[in-house]
């Protein structure tokens, strides 16, 4: 077996060979710890029949570990300068396909149809670029891809918000948006020392397991997400205050908002952070007829 890409010595040699300079604007913090990479791959529970979609392969540190564990890897990389490097470092792995695209603009469903025919078990596994972690995760979920889940490294602070439970300081519209689609868990906290260059913030790995159906049933998804965003607009305000100031014509519809709160059994003086997904769902359904 080839020497791992993700050792400090080999990584330095690759970077020097190609005169590669990191672009901070692309969130380039590469992993140089093989144990951490193996753990990340382990959290994805892949088999030799699985497929993996990676976002941002960098010089191939994680890609290599994935290629050894599963049938096929497709990796989206935005930085053209990395393409010749990846062609070199990943040459021992014919089951890897690098796609030179911004993942936020990519038609991931089409790529899956093309690259993973006959593969039934698909996971997204990535060390995400930190400047776009939330848009990438939301896009993957909203695109309703045929995947089992997502295992990814991101800022610990964002991981805390994603997996937060009601009643905690980190619980907010991001927790709800992601827990609507998935069961979310923080599976590992990662020190800065395993990256080059070291990021300014702490990191964590989360695992999102897609639900067969969303966590709660609502009449209208867009409106449900609008209500949850409105409820957290100003964290210290009550639900009634946030909803009247944030929903369209909310001030004129104060009576209706009061009626919907009463109908769904939610005290108007509560704060958004105390409501469960179920409570948000019944509130959203009670409000919906007044905002069509
Ligand atoms: N996977 C490598 C590792 O763990 O060492 C690199 C991870 S690094 C944190 C993030 C990678 O994402 C970089 O290679 C960067 O060029 C790439 N990237 C940044 N924005 C991207 C985007 N919008 N679409 C695809 N790749 C992107």
C-alpha cells in the first residue's frame, strides 16, 4: 500500500513539489493526521459496496482513505491548481473521480446518476471549507439527494448549533432546519494541530443521518422555516414580539398570531429557543391560513 498522503512529511513534500500556496479565501486547511481521517471514514460506516461523495479533496488526504474503503469516490474541487496534484497523488486509486466544480453551483443529483449507477449506499464525507459550511450542508439536504447521510468536519461552534437541543443557548433555526431532515450528532471534537495551516477556530465532526420522512409533518415547508427564522430573529424577545415584527404584515395581524398561538397551545410569552420541532410544526400550521 502507498504511503499515506496525510502525514506531515508527505504533505510538505507534495506542497513543495508543486509550489502550492494555501488560499485562505477557499477555506484551505488540510488534514495531516491519518488517525483522524480513519476515524472520520469510520463514522460513515462504509462497505466495499458503498459510494462516497467528497467536497473539497485538497491534495487527496481524505479521498485516499475513502477510496480504500468503498467502491467509488466522486470529489468536487473548486481550485484548479489542485487538479494536477490530485491526478498525481491519487493515481493509485482508479475508483476516484475528481469533478472540477463549485459544489454550490453543481447539479449533484446529475453527478450521482452518472457516477454511482448500481451503487445503493451513498454517503457524503468531507472536511468542509469553513467559509461555506452551512450553505453546503443546506444545499445537500434541500436537493433531496439519494444519500444515507453526511459525515463532515466543520467549525465546532457550527457543529454545536446543528446538534443543539431545545432549551439550550445553541438551539436556533439552523438546528431546526437540519434536524427536520436528519438525526444530527457531534461525533468528535478535533484539535487545531491536525491541520496545516491551523485554522483559527476549533473543529468538530458531525454525522447527519437522513430521516425517511421529515421529523415533523407540516402543511408548507417554506412557511415552517420562515416561522422558525422569525421566532429567533431577536433571541431575547418573546415569540409574540418576534412573530409580529418578522412575519409579513405581522403587526396588523397581531390578533391572528395570538389566535394561532392559543390554538397550538403555545404561550405567547415563551421564547423561540424553548419550542420543540413538534411545537414549531403545530404553530406553523396554525399560522399558515392567515399568511397565504
Ligand atoms: N479534504 C482535504 C483535507 O481534508 O485535507 C481538504 C479540505 S479543505 C478544509 C477544503 C477544500 O475545499 C479545499 O481543497 C478547497 O479548495 C475546497 N473548496 C472550497 N470551496 C469549495 C467549493 N465551493 N466547492 C468545492 N470545493 C471547494
